[in-house]
């Protein structure tokens, strides 16, 4: 690591989990695993400098199949400079003013660009072609902050079952993330995908207008 030496210590943990069933889909009934890590510690800054890991994960699926993943991982911990959130939000707010149903705000995690009423085919995660231009304009913004990872979060209106809403929100966030990746906005390991279902409404779900606002995707430029 740049010719430097660090003190190291070992960490080992074991995983045993029985996830909740998911209707209509193949899901893991049992997850077992182990990870053995070596952590290299930066005494000067009081934080990890890098780590190495050997892991083994076993997934027993509901369809009777069993999958095993073994491998080795390593990473160096890099520290980003704090974002000037107030300045960034002013710049982005000016640029997205002409994008329909778009807004920006500061959150604990970073800067959130919210795209309300983003259009998908009914009850699916297929982006409508009309949304591509909107996302391309957001991509131009994201490229200016290329040193920051991004989080893509999906949200739904209050319709259907909780399980269905959660799955749809994950799939829609994934569809937007896939589009961003196809434009080389980030590498896959620097994009986080989350689904929230209807758990974080921003409007009243009892009205059509409110439901449209709640059907949104939010892209967060992370503080890292």
C-alpha cells in the first residue's frame, strides 16, 4: 500500500440466517457463511487503511438448489474530502429547474436528487423512453461529482401488498441504476440500490396527485 507498513489484526465472523419467505419467487431458505479478514490499521488517522478477506457463503434456495460462493477480496480505504453541500445544492437546483418533477435536497447521506412521477410501464420496472432524456440530464450532473459513490432508491405509492411494493421499488431502482451504468456514470461497485416500497411517502396516497409524487426514484450523491 504505497510502500507503507501498517499494524494488522484479524477478524472472523460466521453467518447463519433463515430469511423470511417471499411469495412467487425463488428465495434463500438458509444462508450459512464465514469470513476471515485481516485489517491493516492506520495509527496516525485512527482508522482502517486496508483489508483482505477470504469468504465462503452457502445459499440453500426454496427451489431445492444450493449455491456456494467462495472467494477473496481486498480493498484500500480512501478518504474523501467533505462536500460543500450548500454550494452543491445551489448549483444542482439551478440546473434541474427545467426538468419536470425534479427537486434536490440535503440528507444525512449526501445530496438527494428526487425524480417524482418517473414513468415506467404499468406494474413493471421497464422505463418508458420518455424518461431517458430526463435521466441523461441528471447524468451530466452526476459526472461532475465522479469521485462520489451514488445511491439509487426506489419508492412506490400505497397500492398492492407490502411485499409487492417493496419488490417493485427495488426493481425500479435497479432499472434506473442499470441505465446510469450503461452510460458509464460509475462502475457497478460504486452504485448502491435500495427499495423502500411505500414506507417513505412525501404526499397523500389518498389522491392521484399524491400517488404520482410518491412513485419516485431518488439518486443520492453520497458523502462517502
